[in-house]
């Protein structure tokens, strides 16, 4: 993955005036970077500022348009109004820092660009007209009422990462990790970088700072670890029937977890026979690495760290990998349509650092890649489910018939997954597990039964003890 825009923008600030404009034009717009013409109205600029503050923060550059360096000097009064947009047209005022930076415009004249650095906020920001916007990828979206409600709910949880971690002084910093990060983003003073990224307040680390750069994050958040479990067969079992083969606990700061957990998964992941691009059958990993790696990184970066008493689990079976993380879906994410969901980071400061270090991509891009890798391998699409207190991603190593998939109802995979987890369910239990009505569940199950994907057992059509199972493996 290419360097994130945050690194590139940071580096341009040290360039001389005759180079900075062209350098900023070359940077691709993304989650953290946007360019605007000097002709933009201050109310419209406020929408872009709000979008960044409600997401991960970022940088706006005004005075660049259509590949040209317009500058701002020829509209000085208007530029002054734009510098106040984050205060005058936002409720509440957005935490932003506008500054004028010398440049040479496309006419070869000395000029200035307006650069606005926007911090990720701790609340939900709106325009004076009470509209809420969210930066998602390289676009700024206006949220619907329900999306806004979800964002407000999640912002309450999301502010957790900016709270000061008690007794987490700067003496707890893993200096080697922090120095490596500072070199990545070309920051001369690592400790000032902590302040600038919202990872420390005064001489204390925030929870985000402790999770990323403390020597022992478990001292402040005991459940901040990843557990990799390998089971024999396709079920966990209980008691004497438990099929657990290995159990690895990956602790430490997030950058080290994201190096060590993948190694643990590779060690125990089973293989399957599959037809390769060379036209021969070979043993390949159960699930494509790019798919499960994206799922793991998303879980570590976007989990709810405010949920006490739970950790991230990677459960590996003979036929699938399940990744379960504490908390609700982040923000406006929709399990039923993950590819079309607006991108949102519950922990924007953690997400930004991990992207700078090339551990993660933008959430939407990573999910698309996960789907692409599973489809390229001829396997079923990733399945997201929300339980009472967690999010579960299932990557099933099951070759899929795309024509059959197109005939199935949209919640078919969720129903099959629920039956697989429980081994056997009644129609009522299927409805409850899938979050649908009983009549709908009955219709869905009949379709799945016709396709040979589930099996009904009972003595009669009205048998109260009748149940649904998955067919035995062929």
C-alpha cells in the first residue's frame, strides 16, 4: 500500500514555496486529505471540515483546483471568511487549525495556500442548518437520520481512546516503537508527535497512546489482546468433547500484535486442495491470507476498547476462520451491506497511526479487498454478524456456486451460520438468531431445504420438536 496522505502532506510542509503547490497537487485525495478551490463558499467548506472531524480528522488545502495553483491572495477577504468556517458555520465549533503557507501560483507569482488541519472530534458536529456530514474514502457524505443516530451513539464510545489512561506516564512509552513511527512520518520529536496525534495529554498517555506505544498496554487494559485458537474439526465441542488443539495469546502494543498474531495464525491454519492458476490441484491455505489479515487488522483497529472483560478471538476450524471482536459495528457500518457502508473508524487516532505504518488500509478499501480475495479463490463471501456484545466475521473455506448464491435470499448465509454454530435449531430459534420474523424464517428455510443446504428432522409437519441441521459432509 502506498504511503498515506498524512505522511505525504506532512513532508510537503518543509518544501520551498516554488515546490509546495505542485507537491500537494500530486497527492491523491483520500480519507485524510481533500483539496478545494478558493471559490468555495464558506458554508460548503464547513461541510468538508465537519466530514473530517466526524471521521478521522485530516487536512484541507484551499487554493488548488483543476490541477492548477490558484493561491488565495486575489480573494483575501473571502480567504479570511474561510479561515473562520470551522467556527462560524459549525455546531459546535470544530477543532481545526487554519494557516496560510507561502507558494508560487500557476502564474509564477508569490502567493499563499490556506491549509486547515482538522482533528478527529469527540462529539458529532453539524452545520448551522443541523446537517451532519462524514468523510468516507475520498468523498464527504451527508448522513441520513438513522446514520446520524448511530454516529452519535458510537461517538459516545469512540471518545474512549482520547481519555487519559491512569498512571500511564511517558516513562511507560516503548521508545523503540515510537522512534520508528516518528521516522515513518518524518517527525523530528517523537514525544511532540504523541501530542500532535492526540496520543498524549501533558505527560500522560491517552488510551490510544497506551494501546499503540506503551510497553505493556495490558497494565491499563487487561483485555487488549488477541487470542488465536485452533480446533479440530468444525465445532468447538464442550467438556470432554472439546476439540481445542492450541491456544495462543498475543499481547503487547498494537503494532507488535499486528506482527505476531498473523504469524500465530499461519502456524496453525490448515490447508485445502484447490485448483490453482496453473490448472493443477495443490494444497493452499484454508482461507486466502489477504482476506483473514484484513479481518484481523480491522478487528484490532476498530474494536470497542471500552468494552471490559472481552478480547479479540480468532477461531480456526477445519472449514473456516472466525474473527470476533468486542463491541457493536463501528458507526454507520451495515452488516447486511458491508461493501456499500460509509467508512467510519471508531478509533480514528489508532486507525490513522496504523495506516501510516502500513498495517491497515481505509476500512472500506480493506473490506472490498477481503471480498475480492474470497471471490477470486472461489469461496463464499465474508459474513458479518452482530451478537449482543460483539461483531463476528466468518471466512468460510467452502467453494461457492455463484449461480446458486444468486438464487438464495440475502440472509441465507446468516441462517446457515446460525445453524452451524448451534448444530441444531428450531424455526423459532432460527428466526431469533437471524433477526427475522418466524414466517420469514420458515420461507427462507424452505428455499434452503430445496437447494439441499439444510435438512429438516421431525415426525410430522406440526411436530413441536422439529429442527433444522446442516447436511452431513459428502
